[in-house]
C-alpha cells in the first residue's frame, strides 16, 4: 500500500483500530465547530481551539475543519483562516480542510491560501477539496456562484487546482504563456478529494489522489463511491495505489444511554437542517423536550443507525466493524454534539479506550 504524502503507514498515532487482527489505521477528527443554542460562534471557536490542542495531546493523527456558509449550526465558513489560528496554537498534529468547496472559489485563490499556510507551517497542512454547494440558491448567489452549466466542470476545476499546486500546465497553456504563478507555491501539499457521492470519487480516481468518503453524511452512497474509486483508480506520481479515509459520526460517553442522549441533539439538528430550518444545535435538554414529528423521528432513527454511539467499549466495537466494512486506510471521527465539555470528553474517552486496547505506542 502506497500512502499519500506525509501520511505513510509507518507514521501511525497511538490511536488505531485493529479489527480481527487486521492492520491498524490512524484515527483523526473532523470538527464541525458546532454552535449550540445555548452559546454563540465565539464560544464554538474557543472550544474548537481547545479540542485541537487536546487532540494533539491525545494522539489523534489529523484535525480538519469544514466550510459552511449561512449555517447557524457551524462557525466555520473560512477553513484557511481557522487553520492558521489552529496551527499557531498546536505543534505537530496535521491540520486540514474537510473541505474547501472548490465550486465556491477560484482554484488560484485556494492554491495561494494553502501555499501560504504550507510555508508558515511546513509539512502540517492537508488540502481537502469538495464540491458541495453553499446550500440554498440565495446563498449561491451571495457567494457569486455562476450557473454550474456555464462555467468549467468540476473535473476542470480540480485539474486547474492541481496545476497551480504543483503539477504545472502544458507549455501552450495560457497560464504558462502569461506566467501565472502561485506565490508562495506548495508543491508537496497533499490534496485529498472529498465526497459523499460519486463526483469526488471520480475526481480522486482520475487524478490519482486519496479519497475521503463522507460516510457521516451519506453512508450508503459513500460505500458505493469507495468501491468505484478503488476500481477506477489511476496511479499518479504522488500515489501509486488507492488510499481512503472514511468520516463517521461518533458520540462516546460513560454509558450507552448517556451517549444516546447526547447523540440525539445532533440528529435533531440535522433533521431540522434537511427540512430547511436554519438553526443552531439544540442542547440535550431541548432535544428531549421537543415533540418530534413522525418525519423527524424517522430521520433521527436513520441518522443514529449510522452513528457510532455508546460507551468506550461499544464505540470501539462500532469503529472496528466500520473499518472491516469499508477497508479504510484511516478513520475520521466527527460529531454535532453541542455540549462542548461532553464533546471533548467523547474524544478523550475514545483515545483512552484505544490506548488501553492497543498498549504503548511504537516509537
């Protein structure tokens, strides 16, 4: 197995899943910077900062943040800005975007932003790229997104980004003739393709990039995408074999019942978001008092069915089963839990469980 740049198989953290004797895989965090209905964005950013510092101390491999616009449940509209802050308060944990929505930005601008980050914090940045829209058509308009059928295709945008990041352009390309440069350039920056469906998998396979499947958004479709990516992968200079990471919702507490209570908050928030409501994440108390409609209850049931939640032992078994089911090279944990103390404690419990099960880390 050939791993992506700066994530080779012999650089595992102390946290690893070893299902039924299979090879271990690193565990990472995708923090959604959740905004609870009992606190605001400033508090959310403070807790994300604390989580990044703690994740480094606990031994997590990567810490990524998303791009969301006009989404009250998340305080992360500008990944590059937030990553600069997080890099300044940590020392070695890999940081990245989960991801930059390339359809919202000019590829040159993305390459420049992450080139600057890579220069300031060498060897620590991952550029995860997705194509999800801003959401509602009005948000797309506010982002100055043009008609997707009128501009370049997503694959063309990815190709342009890769040209700016390090691949270069043919000699007769306008950017070559007119000397369009990225300053500072980041020629060794790892680029990941993200996706809950087929477009990200298609791009990752075509350009020989690692693929992060968003199981936490669309479980069944992401499994199909993972299979397609592996079947159609074309080797590149940076990656000779397929390399995958799977993101999954995880809520861990001392007991299964306590974890379920916390997990319902994020599930209810997503039920509201899918129905068009623009709200922050409810507290467990608010979620308990809310009289769910039949549609909300069905959504919550399905959402929790694909969420790994429970005591540390229960979560470990769930992650082992997911690893076995997906064959992922890495797993990335995420949650919409609004209670910030409980959110940090959830990741700490997972770290403790895997250290206990795996024993001391190998130097």
